[in-house]
C-alpha cells in the first residue's frame, strides 16, 4: 500500500469515527464546516460577493 | 438547530402546519458522519393544500417572530431553513412515519433512514446517490428495507439500477 493509500485509509477511518458523535455534535461540526467554506468563498480571488448560494438538499 | 426545533413545534401547536420532519443532509447526519450542507430542509404538511401559496402562513408566522427570509429559506438562528410541502405519497409517508428525536432537550421530528434513502433515490443527483450509499454503509438501513420501500413507491426499477451500478460486483 502506498503512503497515499495509507493516508486515504486513515482519513476514511477518521470520517467513520465521526458517525459515533451525537447528532447535536455532528450538526455543530456541519455549522463550523459551512462557515469555513463560506469564508473561503468570500476570500477567493474574484469572488462574486453578491452571488446567492443555491439551495441544496 | 434547537431554536429551529422549538419553532417547528410551535408552528404545529399553532396549526400553521399539521406535521413536519427534518430531511436532507441534516437528517442524514443523525445516521451517518457529519456532512457539509448549506441549509436545513424541512418537509411540512400544511392544513390546506388547495391554496397556491402554501408557504405563506409559514412565512407570516416566522416573520411575526422576527425570522426573516434569506433567499429561498428562512433564517432561524444559525440555520437557513427551507420548507418543502409534502408533494407525493412518499414524502407524505415520510413525515407521518418520522421519528421524534431529542435535540438538546427539544423534540425534533426527523425522517427515518429508509425514507431518506428512497427520497434520495427518487431525486437521483450525484449527492443523493452518495446519501443512499452513506446510509447503507452506516447500517441504519439495509438493502432489503430500501428495496421494499422503493417497491411500494414505484421506484423498484430505480433501485435495481442503483444496485447494479453501485452495489453489485
């Protein structure tokens, strides 16, 4: 197994561990992730600050 | 999210909606690992399905409580909440059969894993396929349960196609 494959496997295992968190903790993580993504998009060069985010389900 | 739970229960008590259930990514997280999502999707059953502006009473109720529209959603605390009136037998059943979970002390109705999977199957985008796979992998729903529910809602062929493409060797 290459080091990259090992890294992917470790990452996948970490992701699966997150399933054991409480629903409330997962929602808080999702909130933090959403804010991080929004921040990255705001700071992206040439970002359209007036663009609406399309709703997702 | 707790603020949204309290609001939804208030809406039910006030008769603005007759029932509700969280679905989409936030509901999925109850069963799987956390996922990135922009908003909280809520299926709602409304008292009268004959008016054209089904969501107007919901918007009015929220506005009276200080919750403002944000695009196609209503901002409730940290979450944009997108209200979706039930639109077929599957979503109607999903709301009726939803489980009442405890979210930090507040009751919050959430669509069951099997209904989440079949709703995702019926929509069919790439992210919906990922949802089906994540729910199966989490063990919260089995292939047999999805097959049974898909069959009951006219999605047997869609499920067979999904199995052939993503699950069968």
